[in-house]
């Protein structure tokens, strides 16, 4: 059983999509609610609060060790520098005596520098103390690395579990969406939302969460150490923050709409590629290859332009903040060197401060670099959340009615329906189909034939009146119960990648091999299946390209046989088989229809002569109703339809005989 194609009478562009070339001419929308998207994304992380808190503790410890490291290395530098200077001073005098001697000689600046140092005249580097300091530094950095690895590992799990839940919600959402949604949205854009956009959100969460958390903690820790060492130099470094924020905000405002356009155009391009691939034969047949390529080039160019602008604009952030960071480095080096020379700071403190200034600007630079990924991820998340917020099918009424073993009595009572509020399609439709009857629904294109079937299956909800199954309003029944009562064979066969046995067994859970073979024999499938090398284990390729169109149709008919439904719907079910096979299928269908209510939608009126009732529709209304003989005798709408096909067929045969 399969879903219906585009309903008859539905306004839209080519291929049943709304507007534009192949339904893909819709302009890219602007970002609607970036803050709301961020709130929703953070809300998705709420179940991971405990793990995120633990990760924050690990990150704090890791950052603390990383922040202590430069200070320890600065102490090691002081030991080396003190040793080098002390060895060059005369032995046998104290530090204070050396300073007084230098001042007496007029070397006051050198004396000031020595006063801030821990030197011992005549004594070189204390390698024992230096070794202890370096060992502590190594331990600190190892601990920081281990804790950082644990943090990254746990955050990867947080991101993956969050997106796992998002994928599950998307899959559940697909099952709850009405057919109307799929009819009004390009398939390529829908696929892009549930694949590309979710993958992009995954990348954003996995890479951004850990780095942003570490960056914030690093800024706080490093700032504290900088203020401890030198408030003046810390103030100079702090000037970089507002400048970096201004650059980031200005660029982000310009790049965010480009990221939104990038992902929307990606979905549009995917839709075009998917349709051109599906209709490749028709594209070649009608000579539209060049036009399809030109349309691809146009959309690809639009995607290139949006992607280029988005990447270029967001890419400006990092070099701009790096430039500001370099200016800060120059300022710290110059002022720090002067303060060492004046004796107000040690060389180790300056070295540690330079490292801290780099550590301070590095997380800001990282945040700036992550803006590219973050903006792209938020644009994708917005598209996913828009999909999750789409209107769903109306929930089944509770408590719902019961339908014991349906007999197949179907009635339409003053049913009204319209796809567009201002465009009536079906008005006051009445039809009573008794159990076991075969009803054929005929009429011109757009008359509402397939729409009737859509309403029967509750793919669409009626606007007025009622549809009853064995006297029970179908709106009082769960959709699953309603649809389980129907078996459906459509003109467009649907088969999935898998064995022939699995494709037939799709019609019934737990079907045995004997049941599958019996259904295949009834549908005249068994004969050709046994000629295949692997028989029922033959694996169908994508789009079932390794069997013919007629064989595909036979497999879907066998699936309907196996389902053994109470009510059968046939929508041009024999249109893809040859004349001889059609005769066999008609005989098989007669056996299948025995004792079951059947709805047959047909364009070839010669195939429904034996129907118990023929319903002739035009513009959503029943214009005639009766048997084949009765309708011909009336010489009305059906008579004109039937004879237009008959005359056309006779004309074609006469023309062919003249050619011969």
C-alpha cells in the first residue's frame, strides 16, 4: 500500500509543486527569530543539565591548571634570569651592598632592576629549584590536558544525544504531518531539512559547546591572574574586548542572513537535483537537458553567492580580532619591558603576563572563529524547528469508536471539501456504496476522483458532511483503523530497496512464505519471479530499475492481495501492464474484489464496464450515476466521455492501417 500522489484538482505548478520552475522558484526567507531559535536549541540541552554541570566542573579544573601554568613558568624564568645576573656580580658582597654600589656609580636604573630580583651575587642558576618548578609545571599541564580530554569526550556525548533526540522527533513529526504538508513543500527542501540541516546542527553543538564553555572560563581565570600581576597591563588588555565585540557584532549582523539564504538555497538545489534525477528519462525525451542544466547553474550560482558572502563576512571576524590581539601584544611588551627595567616587575612576571595576554585574546579569537559555525548552525536549527512546528494532523477523537470486522459499507453524506479556502472543489457530495459492490469513479482531469480517495483514507479532513464506514463516522475512528480497512494499488508503483519477498510482505506483518507465494500467484507475479536468478530473494535496486514497469505494478498488486483488505482502491492499477497481462490482472482483481467493496479510478473506460456502479464526476460533483449500459443509454456526460475515447482509438487504428 502506498500514499497518494498529488490530489486531483489541486492548484499548483508543474510536477504538483507550488509555483516556479519545477516548484523551486521560491525566494529565500530572512531569519525570523534568531533569539527564539537559540532558546529552543538551549531548551534541547535541558535533559543534559547534570552532565553539563559535571563538564563545567571538569572544564573549570582544566582551565585552572592551564591558567596556573604560565605563572609557574614565570617563576622558572626568574630562577634562570636571577642565576645569570647573579653569576656576573662580584662574589662576597650582599645584594643590598651591590645595589648601593651601583647607585654610587650612577647606575640607578640597573640598581632598581636588581632590587626587584632575587639574586645572590656570585651564585649561578639553582638547578635543583629549577627542576622542581619545571616538574610542577609539567604535572599541571598534564592534568589540564587530561581534564580537557574528558571534557571534550563528555560534551561529544551530550551533543550526540541531543541531536539523536532531535532526529527522533523529526522522524515522529514526519509520521504526524498531513498529506497537505508534503503536497505544498518541495521534497528536496524537506530532505535537506531532515538531513543536511540536522547534520549541521550536530557539528555546531559538538564543536561549539565545549569550546565556548572553555573560552568563557579561560577569560575569567586569565583575567584574574592578569589583575593579580599588573592591573595597569590588565587594563590595556581589557581594551581589546569591546573592540572585538563591536567587530564581531557588526560582521555577524551582515553574515547571518547569508547563512539563512545559504541553507535555504541548498534545499532548493537539492530539490532540483532530486527531481531531475527522478525524471531523467523525461528530461532527455523532451529535450530539456540544456534547460535543466541552465536551471541547475542558476541555482548553483545563487548558492555560491550566498555561501561566498556568508563565509567571507564571517571569515573577517578572526583576522580582525587577531589584529587587535597583536596590538595588545605590542603594548604589553613595551610597557612590561619598561617596568622590568624600572624594577616594578620581574622578567618572569612580564613573560607570564604576555602568555596570559595571549591566553586572554585566544578564547576571544576562538569565539570569533566559532561565529561562522554558530551562525550556520543556528540557521539550520531554525529550519529544523520550523519543520517541527508545522501544523500536524488533527488528533484522533478520544474516546474513539470501535469498528469490528468492517463489512465495507461506505457512505458519503453531503461531503464538502476544498484545498484552498476560496476555491470550492467538492460540494454536497453524496454516495452510498453497499458491501461487496464495485464502484468506478470516472471523470475528466481535475474532477476530484483522487480527492475522493484521499478523503476516504483521511489523508485530508473534510470541511463538511460526513464519511461513514459501516455506519461509523470515520472521524470518530483512529486513522490507523480507517486505513487498515483499505488496500490500495496506485498507478505510480512504490517499491523499496530490498528483496522481492520483503516488498510483497510489506502488505502484512508476519506474512509467511506460503502466503507471499499465494499472493504472487494470484497477481501473476510468481511466474516471472521464478525466472530471476535469486527468485524471491532477488534484491530490487533503487527505484527497482532491474525490473520492468509492468513487473513493478504486478508486485504492488501482489502486496494488495497479501494485505487482504475489506475495501480495495485501484487508481489506474493496470496502466503499466501490457494488454494480455491486463486481462489476467482483471481476472485476478475480480477474484480479489469478490465479497469486498472496491473503488476503481479509471481513465480508460473500457476497463470498468463490469462495475456494479459507475460514478461520473465533474468539478467535484456527481453528474451521473449508474451501470455502464444505463449510462450509455442516457447519452449524457459518460456517453460523451466513452465515445470520445472510442472514436479516438478507432481513428488511430484507421490511420495506422493507412500507413501500413
